[in-house]
């Protein structure tokens, strides 16, 4: 009986430090997502071998992503243009991407499933990525 009573007393301590929402307030919703764009660069890339490509940004961690070209019909990654570990910062309404020199570029969410290099999809030279 004493062992059961001790077990009941210790049980709340086991769960006190483990809450389902621990860390969720800083969880970046981009982690593990893949976004694609069929734009001028991907079209140019496709002209090389006559296939249709899109440019992919795949968010790997809280602050790194991979970018590459992927054949639309097969999902096969292109032979070149593959970059891993590029840096970014997630914000509620935009993403800041950093180039290898540390220069930053803001891309804006225009919906829950799209982000764009402009604040509106109708602006000149707007490039839109769609969540897959």
C-alpha cells in the first residue's frame, strides 16, 4: 500500500515538466515545409534539357533551407543549382532570406499558402512561391 501511495505522489512530478505546448511559442511553422515557384529562372533552367522545372525552397530547420530545381513531372532534382544550408529568418508576415554575403531580402506572405518577393502579387516582377 505504501508503494502505491508513493507512486501516486510521484506521478504528478513526472508530468509537471512535460507540457504539449512547451516550445511551441517559438516553433517556426516553415520548418519541414516545401515551397515551389515556376518562374523565369526555372523556365531558363528547363530550356537546357527541354523539361519543365520549378524552383524549390525546402525549409530544413529554424533558420536554414535548401534551394534547388526540381523536374515538375518526376520530382527529380536538377543536376545543378542545388544549395544547402542557406540562411533565413521567419517573421509572422514575412521571411528574410540572406545571401552568402549576408545581404538580406524580405519576402512577404500574401496568403497562408503563398509568399512573394513583393507585397502584392500584382507588382511588377513579382515571384510567387506556393506551399506543397
